[in-house]
C-alpha cells in the first residue's frame, strides 16, 4: 500500500514481482492491485470506491496508516493532482472534485500543486506538459538526398 501511495510512480508494478504468488492471490493484494489499475487508468471515481472498500475490509491497512502517520487520502490526492497538472493548467472544478473525491474547495486548495480555486475552475502551475506550444518544423533531410535513395530502389 505504501508503494501505491507513491502514485504516479511506477514502482508498484516492480514491487509486485517481489511478492510470492500465494500472497498475490489474497483478497487484500488483489484489491490493492485493482486500486492501482484504476489509478493508472485515471478512473478516479472508481478508485475511491474501491479504496473505501479496501479500507473498510482491512484493519491492517488502518494500522499501517496510523503507525506511519501518513494521511493516505491526502497522499492519493497529491498524486492525482500531479496527473491532472500534466494535462491541465486550468481544469473545470467538477473534474477535480470527482478526481479528489470531495466537493470542498478548501480541501482542493490544500493540495500543494493547486495554485488557486475559483467558483468553477482549478488552476495548476503552467508547465511544458500542460501549455500549448507552437509547432516548429525543421527539415533535417534535403529532398535531393531522398530522391537519390528512391531512384536507387527502383
């Protein structure tokens, strides 16, 4: 579960290889794997439903979270914010509310990657990934070079 909380890191799949098949077949690990697959597919609403079922059915998960002092919900929201910030510089608040599993603007404002929240939009920092770039075409090959190759092939 600690590897899952590092989402969007891909270490989770690598760590699954270290777990024996017998343990992988347990319901708890299967549920954690379902959570990962939902996060990885950006099915955030379904993730929160599965995660809640996992928390409700697994006392060990609660003790891990309590012992480590980690707020799992906040950790997942931060990871999801990283994913949203790749695609959006400005995102409709309803998308963020579903992704974060909250309707509270104060909770959304509390996520470190969120710059600001208005009535209907959430602002993420502008990055090279979420900002429109102008296309620059640059030819590196001369037409005469290609024409010679085509002529040799015929």
